C-alpha cells in the first residue's frame, strides 16, 4: 500500500504533463488552423486595402481607329507584350511581392444603340506609357481621355457573368492564328444588336503574372514525355498538346478575367443579350482549353467590381498570354464590317517643329496628347491664305479669330462679308482705343449713304486697270462662261465710254450711262479727253454710224448698267463723285474697313456688284504704293468670305502682285467648284497657306493632292467641325501638312461682345463717312441732270 502511494505523485506528474502537452499541441494546432484560415484573408485585406483609392486614380481612354486601316491582329499582340512592362517588383525584397497587387489595365468594348466603342482604362501613372504603346501599334489611332460611360438605367434590368479558363492555365485557347476570320467580327456582331434603353460591356482586365503558373506546365510536359521508372504510359503522348503547352509557357502571362454585363428593359432581354455575347466566346474553345463561367459575387458586389474595374481577389486567376489576349481584344480594321462601330472620322498629324512660336494664332496642334499652339509669321502671311470648308464647319469663326488679333495688334484690315452677321459681331469686338479707326460700310443704311466712286483713278495706269476691272465685273455678272453675251464689241464701247467719263475729275458710273445715250454730253466731255484713240472713237466711229445701228449698239450697252443706276440705294452709292473713304489712306493709316454686303438686306446681285467693285479698287490702291519704298509700305490685310462672288480675272493678278505692295489676302469659300479653272489655278499656285475644313467628296478629290501623303480624300470629307488640315510655309519653305484644332471657348468669346460699343462705333462711322441722303440725291440730280 505504501509502495502504491509512493508511486502516485509520479503517475500524477506524468499525466499532468501529458495533459499540458496535449493542451499546448491543441492550442498550437488551433492557432495554426486559425492562421491557415484567416491569414489569406488578412493578406488579402492588406494587399487590397487601398484598391478603391487606387481605382479612383484610373483614367478612361477612348481609342478610335480609321475605318480603312489594314493593321493586322499581331500588332495588338505586340501591344499586349509591351504592356507587360507595367509589372512591379520589390527588388531585393521581392519575396514580399505577394503582399502588393500587380497593376492592371482594362480593355472594354461598350455597346449602346447604334454605337460600339473601344476603351482602355489604366491608372494615370501609366497613361503616358499606355498611350505611347497604343500609338506604336496603331500609328493613326486617336486616344482621348473621356468621362465615364453609363449603360445602366434606374428602371433597367441587368444580367452578368465572368469568364475564366475551363482547364489549367498552361493549356492554350484558340487564337486568331487558328481562326479563319477575325474573331472580333463575331463579338461585335453580338454587341451590335442593342436597342433603345439597352447596353452591354465586355470588360477584360489583365495584370502581369509571375512565372509560377508555368511550373505545372513544365511538370506536365515532363510527365507526358517521361512518366518515370516503372510506369508505363497509358497512351502515346499527344505531341500536339505538348507543343501547344510549350508554346504558351514560353510567353509572358497575364492574370486575366473577362466580365460581361448587359442592361435592358427586361430581365429576359438582358439575359438574351448576355447569352449571345457569351456564345461569341465559344470560337476560342479549342481541344485543350476554352472559356467557361466563373463563380461570381452577388449582383451588387459584381457590379461594384465592374464599375471600379477591380481585379478579382482570387488566389489563382486565369492566365492568358499576349496572343490570347489580342485574339479577344484588339482594335478593328477594315476586315470588320459590323455596323455602328465608332471609327475615327479623320486622321491627325503633328505640327512641324519649324512652326513659329509667335505671330498670328491659328489654333492648336493636338497629337497623341501633346498640345502645341500654331502660329503663322508676318512674312509668311504675305503669301496669302485660302480657307475652304462647308457651311457650319467653322470658317467664319476662324476668320473672326484672325481679324480680332490683327485689330488688337493695331493693324489695318478690310473685311468683306456677304452675310452680314460676322461684320456686325466684329463691331462689338472692337476695342475702344480703335473705335475711330473703323469705317463701317453698310449699303443698306440708305439715310446716310457712303459713296464709292468706281471710276476714281490717279494715273493713266490706274484708269486702264479700273476699266479692265469693270469689264471683268460685267463678264462675271452677265457672261461668266464667256458665251458671247459680253463680247469684244461691248468691251470696246464700254471701255471708250468709261475712259471718256474719267477724263474729267469726278465722273461716276452714272455718267457712263449718260455718255452712251446723250450726244451733247459727249461733246461736253471731249475737250477733256487727251487720248487720241478715245477721241476718234467718238469723232470717227460713232459719228459715222447710222443712227439706227448707233441706237441698237448703245442701248444694248446701257441695258447692262441700267439696274444699278435706277436702283436708288445703288445710285446714291456709286453716283457720288467722291468716295467717302480713300482706300490708299485706309491702307497707309491702318484703318479698319468692315464691309457689310448682307445679301438678305441689299439683295444678292447688288451685294456681288459692290464686292466686285471694291476688291479691284483695293488692289488699285495697293498698286499705287509703288511710289513709296517697300519698307515703308504698311501691311494691310484683306479678308473676303465667299470670295468667289467677288473674284474676276483680275483677282488672279491680285494674288500674284499684292505681296510686293503689302496687301495680304485671306479668302474663304465653301466649294472649289464655285471658282473658275483659271482662278483655281491662280489660288493654288500663289497662296502660301491652305486651310481645309470639312469639304465635299468632289473638293476632297481635288484637295487630297495638296495634302498627300499625310491626309487623303476620306480625311478631308470626315474631319470634325472646327478642325482643319493646314498646308503652309515657314520662312518661304513648305512644311508637311498637319492638323489643327480651331475650337475656342465660345462662352469667353461671347463675353467679349459689347453691343453698346458696337452701336456707338456704327453711329460714329456713319456720321463721319456717310452723307445725308437729301444732299446726295440733290448733287446726283444736279450733276447727271436727271
């Protein structure tokens, strides 16, 4: 008994130790279990704790491609390979890489009714890299940072799924190299079926994967080729399968998932669209791998992940290589005929480095995210500018932008506006310090008409130039195709009549009509005629013509002038013996001459007539500067909208001669077909700068020769409004064509308008240069003996 009692403490100690040890082991195992269970969640929480903040740093880039591009899918494969460079590494503490997420990029195809658009989204710190890589693969692509899109509606229904791989990551899917047609065609066809109130998105998220995914593939190959000692292969190794796995694991891999979301007015329609889109991915299913659905979170959780573009927090994400990713997502080429794809309307090109950094501001060159202001120098402006574009493309706005710069710079200019709206607006933009420089010629102001004497000339050379201009005016009005309505006989009679009237100072267009109908008036003027040829026209030719033939000839001539003499508004303008403003002084003193030839107010015929009168007179005034040294000739800028209405054969002479007299032209119109062949050749042979807004097919066919090889006919037809293609010279040397955005802040522009200032300037001008209608009519009546 005593012996048993002596052994009891020892037994007790032994069992106590066992119990303690068991407890410790149990605790350790429990802790290990807890760690095993919770550690991945802790690591996941730590790894992705900032992912919402990170996601908010993403930018959305819309990528558009020219419709006719022939870029192959392998360009997208090269793009994807290059994007692997975003992979981050911890360097000497790379073993901690599992604690930090790899950066990811999202590729998205968004379908709305009659719209399929392609987007790329990445963190803004990778934006420059991503844009450069896209442009490297797709040189003509347009990449624009845009606001977020939205396919959802408050009353809509949603369907969704996420696709992964159905087999191990090292098994490849079918790629574009294995498919007979572009796989994008099937996918976009499913997306093209959206109706109003519907939308769909295919979202592909990729992140560079480490090389661990390749290890099972290597083991698979090794096992297939050499099952090991004592093991016999159940079947001969599948060599094609081995080669396929080898081909995939030789490439860099990306963790990748594909989300598909559809929205519609009913759950059934949303699911139907989802099913159609999902079915388009079956084309990638091959003998070894393909896409299948993955387990997804609740609808709320899935949509949040979709909106925030989260990469799923799975331990083992699907892995795709660059060629597999490129097969699913690439930008469309001409091979894709799916409707509703948003194509790039027109290409863009950067402004050359030679473009000056100061001068007249045209707009800004925007190319691949780089903005640069575009200017034209003073000297290059002397080679003239031609602007062409359809209605509503931005021609008038550009003209106003150019003119207001000249006005603020203290330069002299003339603006001839056949519409009137721009002329009125320019008055409201005039700075007060230049108010007294403004001459506002408005023929519709019949109470105080300004005079424009068509026959004013200060030399014999000017007289003959004026006569030639008026004869050209008659051809333009009555015989533009030179069919014989205005012929040599008309020219001969009218030339002599005008030279006769001009022989006495103060003669006007009214006297030309009178000299053709009043023999007594001819006798009154003959003593002033110094040219013997002109005198003999009256004393020999007309005097010896029978009265019947004389009346027939002269009446025909008079009929061409009658409508401009009988109209009171026109008569009070062209019937004044002295012009209200001297164009030579306007140029030399840097005045601002705004000519409002609104067709709506004065009629198209009278608008054209006055424009045809003023343009040659401006050249005549410029040519009279031959009497002063070149360096003293002040630059004067002539702006003419719809210039074809005011262009005669003498206009070609203006283009070739005006430069030396410092008359610098900026002319604009809508269609090349509006100008004759000779004038067209003169324009494109003499202007230093051609600015093309969007034009029609016919004009694009002609203009493409000016802009090739940078831009073609399709670009000229499709360029956006307020964007231009520009071909210019720098220091007299041509530079390659480039694109320019002429968009301006219209809100700021409208804020500059001062209607009260415009009204004051208009009143000041009419009081300074206009004359009382009663006095004008009395003078004309007295002089013409009407």
